[in-house]
DNA sequence: AGGTTGACTGGGG
DNA sequence: TCCCCAGCCAACC
C-alpha cells in the first residue's frame, strides 16, 4: 500500500510518469506491451525500469496488467495477487505458452492507434 | 547535490 | 532454457 498519505504531487502533465500512463491507457484489450517498449515509444529505450516504477505508482484505473516483461513473463505474484494478472489477461483473450509466458508473437501491441491528443513526440 | 531503489533488459556462462 | 551480472533512468530520501 502506498496511497495512505496524500503525497501525490501532480506535476506537469508532461512528466515521464504521466506520459507512461497516457500510453498504457491506450493498450487495447487482448494485447500487451513490454516495459521496454513503453519506454522506447516515449523516446527513452533505457527507461524500462522507470516504467515499472510508474506502474507501481499507477492508479487503479490504468490497465497495468497489460504491461509485461520482454520475455513474456508476468509481474511478481505479490503485485496483483497469485494468478490474478494471468486471469485478467486470459479473460481478455490473451493466450499463454506452455512455459507459462505470454505468446508475445500474437499479443504484443504494435503501438498503432495511439492517436492521442498530443501523446509523445517520438519518431512516429 | 548525491546515494539508493526497482513490476527491466540484453548478454554471457 | 535458466541464472547471474552490469548498464540504464527517473523518482525518492
């Protein structure tokens, strides 16, 4: 838990965290994105860990269960609860491989359709 | 201003 | 394929 104390410093909407949230909110149901992918889409290929941190501080409204590691592995069980993240994803139609990882070949978000009102200023 | 942290990643063994 | 290690980066303290 971390939202007990009112320590939310809503900074400028152009902050890295805000951009991450904006982008994560665009991940379609049934698809997933990797931490590194999010970071890269925002112009910081090396900020994957920071994206993870942003997820930790994310509000409940965000589909953070759709953000996974580059290997297709899910977040630690203690984050969403044992099996919770997998259930949510399967409920959205995401299939898993025998090794318990997501089939990124079929469910990795392409990043298309991010026609946000002024999202990112990257190469796309 | 500096040291620590982490829901990451890619490469090497 | 799994485990370990070094590099990365923004927020925290």
